C-alpha cells in the first residue's frame, strides 16, 4: 500500500500512520496494545472477538486461595487468569513460585503485587513453559494451575507425567461477542481496516462467524498478524493471508512495522 504519505509518515516518526489495525483481543487487554499502535501513528480499531467473564462458581477459586500454602508452584496461564484468579498479594506465600507464559502475564502479576515471576524468554505458550527448569524435576511437588474454563490440558497432563501433583482451578470463562459486527463491517467496506491482529485461535473463529459473507471476503484480503503457529494455522484455514510474528506485543508490532516499511517503498 505504497503512498507518498506513508513514506512521509516514516520520516516524521509515525511509521504506521494511515493504517487502520484491527485489535481483536479481549476488551481489558485491548487498550494497552491500541495505545502502542496509536503511538506509532496507526488508527486502532478495537473489536474484542472474545468476551471474558468471571466463573459461574467462585467457591473452588476461594477454596484454592484459602490453602495456597499447600502448593509449591502456581502457574497462571494468561493475564485473564491473573485478573480473575489472583489472590490478594498479602495472602501469597513467600515460597510459592509463580510462573507465567510470557511478559504480559508476568506484568499483570507484578501489578497485583505477586513477584518475582518466572516466564519463558522467547516464545510464550504452554510448550515454552514446560521447557523452563522450574517445571522439570517436579516429582512429588504440588502445582496449582489458574486457567480458563475448558483450557488446554497439555500443561497439566505434562506436569503430571513428570510426577507432579497437579490441581487446576477455573478463573474465567470465554464467550463470543453478542453485540453484532455492524460497525466493523462498515469499517471493512469503507476501506478503513488495513491489517488484522489475532492473539488466539478462538478469536479467529469468533470473528469469522460473526461477520457476514462480504465481511469474510474483505477479511481474507487483508494481512493478518499472529504470534503463534497454532493461531496462524487457524487463520490460514479461514483463507487469510497470515504473517507469523514473534511473541507478545513487541512481536506483533515488529511484524506490522516490517509490513508498513515494505509497503512504503
């Protein structure tokens, strides 16, 4: 999408100026990423493709909070798990090791007073957490996993295979948006969306199901930036043009910046 305006925007320090970037992550997490996009000159278009809700029953979570001393390791699978599942920091046992899949979840834990937090340095998922030294040699150790409803079983199953005593507790539920996509479809038809970002496979599915046929055709014409191969496969299955980036916000932003630079030449 070359234009003299794009080249000028790069010289003035706004390399994403003139680009509308769709942000599909849950509402509470969308704001910070949208601010980073805006700082680079982009026009963020926030459409949460996943709605995060509290658990139907808080009793199991409260019971876990009451016996945190029973555990050696606590894993929070996402920032959502922190927001809905983290206890008051004053109740956090000093010796309880906190582990996160990446810097975003680690920052969320630090924000509520739980630190230090161990997380992988590069790729940010369950597979990467399982490569951490702190999650090896767990025979007889007690692990609590704070996760969403119907979360992946890979982490818990793998830790049990390593001899750990693993419990899981549901901190939140995911749901598809119920408000419709009229505004997004208008933005797509008006050419105001130039790039897509996805941070979950479920977000890809929800967005694809909520827009109309014309919206799907327009989405399939746009570059989609995703930070994980699993999400990339799901978007490719939908016919999208996918760019796999490094993990986290930094990876998505780097991918968008490369794309903008290549299209400004």
